C-alpha cells in the first residue's frame, strides 16, 4: 500500500510538472519577448547608440527569436538592460524570458542555478590586452601588475585560474559593466584587460590609438556561449536550439534575407519547402507557425549575415571556429524532416 501511495504521489508530481505552462506559452500570451541586453555596450554583441537603438550579434538573435514567435520583431520585443550579475535572478524572476548575453556553459551554472543551455552559438577564446609600451610578450610578463575584468563572469574565474597556473602575482580588479572595465583600462587603472577575443579586438580597434595596445597570444580559456532558459522547460529550450539550427541550415543552403522570398516562391526541394513553411510541419511541432523560419531569415538573415553585420565587417574578425563545418568551423544544422 505504501508503495502504491508513493507511486501515485510521484505520478501526481509528474502530471503537475507536465501541466506547468512553458515560458513559450507565457511569451505568446503576453505578445512580447523580454530579452537580455547589456548595462552599457559589449562591442559586437550588444551595443546601444546615442538614440537608444540596440545592435549586435546577441541583439540580432533576440530580434530573430521575436520574429520566430510573432512574425516580426517590431512591437514584440523589449531589450532589458542588465549587468552580468543580474542575468540569473532576472531570468528566474521573469523579468526576462531568455538570456542571450554571450554566457558560457559551466558546471556550477548548470547544476546550482537551475539553468538550461542551448547548443553553443559562439565559441571564442579569452585573451589579455596590454599597453604596447610595457614590452610584455605574454601574460607572465604582467607579474606584479594588474588586470581589469568584468565582475561575476567566467572571464574573472578563468583569469584567476590562469594566473594561479602561471604562479605569478597579479592584482585582478573587477568592474560591474563592460563600459567601466574598458574605461578603467584605457585610463591606466590597470596594466591589462581581459575579454573574449571579439570584444577585446573591438575595444582595441575603436580606441584612440589602436597601435598603442597589443593583444597577448595567451589563450586563457576557450568558451562555448549558449542561450539560457530556465531548467525544466524543454519546449522553450527546443525553440532556442531550432532557431540556431535554422540559421545554420539557411546558410548551408544559400538562403539569405535577400533571396528568401524568391526561394519560398519556388523551393528547390521538399525539405527547403518545409523549412520555409510552404508545406506544414516545421513549426507546429514546436508550437510555432509553420513559416516561423521564413520570418526568422526575413528579419535577421542567416548566421553568416548576422556574424558579418555585427563582427566580421565592423571589426574585421574572421569567423574561425564560428564557421560552418564545411568551412572548417564547429557549427552544423540539425535535420529538417
């Protein structure tokens, strides 16, 4: 009898979990997506201009997600400025629906914060930039100096571990926002600045005198960045993974924001017809309209378009590991069937 009661209780808990509303349904009912921004600018990923307009790779993914959900981003997307430390409580409280904020997958985040991670959408190494006048050729040369880093980030932990590994004495100075940490370095508050390679190169390129700064060759760590949603919500996580896969599928098949209408009108294969919503199935399984991928590509383009617009062209950074597998990169789309 005790076993039967326990089993019944377990089934009741499972039924309750199954009936809990997904964040997908919450967002759809609200009619608006609340997506993470940045408290300041994180070059290449989340930048805000003097008129308050957001741009960047992470922002484009937010726009693409809103278009996937509602047909277009305009009127259906709010970018919520938050610091690195605010990411987790903002998601858990419902102040934002999803974290698309260049956030790395770590064991503590996975197991202790009740977070779920999508497949990586960006992979980059952490480096240190320093003043060329110091004549430093590696991080070891900063022994006795100081390095600026953003607070509550994996870059802070990676840097601490790397310094310990080298056995050098370096003061690690933390700042709340990306703007603060860059300003501190360029004002001479510290000898070095640690960031992921793309925003670090962007900071150098946009400085008053780029030649006065050098990015050291040490790869402190290599980190995969993913989209983050609350744990225990597989429907919402599925949307993230299939959005990323769709961006890579479109690139692999030559579908761009400029030719997507033409291809939809005359799809070259049944698979691409389903992908663009000409035939049903690609959206209904996810709880979306069947033309959601068409709306996604119309809004932001494929992955190559997003990368080139935000990082490749303005900061002249090659895609490297962030390319498709056919071009020597790490990314590949899932099967459209």
